[in-house]
């Protein structure tokens, strides 16, 4: 997926397409993670769709719940969903930052290699 350190730097348009692909993957992960929480809260806790979305979004951001949980399964799910959504957050962050960091390191490596050639 990424170019080798001896290959030239990816063009800006190709890099933009790579970033767009990464953004689409992260958006899909975000929507999937939200849907898991929304469906569970709606089906087990009988929250409205809006309340289910609100609780899922707030758990994902680490702010907590708005509604009171009534069932043991809801409380257990919420605990595991909070852990899962934290993992999803860091995964999403890694998917977005990896191409940027790779491009930066690749650019620096090319600069170092060109300076070595000049000094030889």
C-alpha cells in the first residue's frame, strides 16, 4: 500500500486519493461502531432512536450516558462498549495518521539520501 523508501515520493493527487480511501475506511468504522451501540440501546433498553444515538455517541467520546440504564445486560454492554469504542477511536486515529506520518518520514528520508549523494 505504501511506497518503499527507495521509491520517489507519491504525487499529491495519488496521496490525496490515499487519504480519501483512509477517510472512507474510518467513516465506515465510525458508523459501524455507532450502529452497534444504537441497535443495542434501542432493543434492550428501549431507548428511542435519538436517545440511542446520543448515548452511543457520548460513550464513544468518553462523556458518558444521558439516560439511566435499567437492565443488567445494558450495564454490562455499556462497559464493554466503552472499551470497544476506545479501541475503535485509536484504530481510527491510526488509520488517519499513518499515511501522513509515512509521507513525512519518506520525505525526510529522501532529503537525507539526497544530502548523502551530494557529500559523496
